[in-house]
C-alpha cells in the first residue's frame, strides 16, 4: 500500500474463474455472469480487463463493442470506456463510468475479482 491509499477505502476481492486463456481473442470481449455480476471480459494489447458489461448510457452490452488500444466502444452510440478502470474515455473526469474488476491469471484460468461484502 502506498501512502496515498486510504485504508478505509481498501476493498477485498474473492476471485472466481470466468474463462480459459485462448477463449477470448485479441481485440475482443465476451460477457460472463460471475456471482450475479454481468461482466465484460476483454483482451486488449495482450492484457485482460474486466468491466461491467452494461453501458451506463442506455444499457448496451459492451462486450459486443469495438476494442482497441485499451478501450471499448459501445456498439449502440459509440461511447468509449477505458478498460483499465471503466472511466468514460470521452470525459475522464466525469462520474459516468463502468464498474471495473481486477483480473488475474492462475495457470490457464482467467479469474475475476468480485468485491467481498462485509
């Protein structure tokens, strides 16, 4: 933890398998339901990312959008979101965003972290 982090803001995650390495092609996203969360899992520039699969504008499935350079474009109205943190790429300081989830690889398994409820 860096000295910029606030311990009260720390979130614990429980990781769940979502896919296997190779299930998602470069520049693609797929939708998975993990513990009741509908999540878009993306592979962009060799990295896996997970964000809510619902566009906050009108609810389109983001996993069906165009993926490039760490961003996904909503297939309905072309809103773009950063895959690293779910922020709205067209207005990064806006409170409009998609929830993002940590991703880890365990051997050939892609796991998504779901926040632990206390």
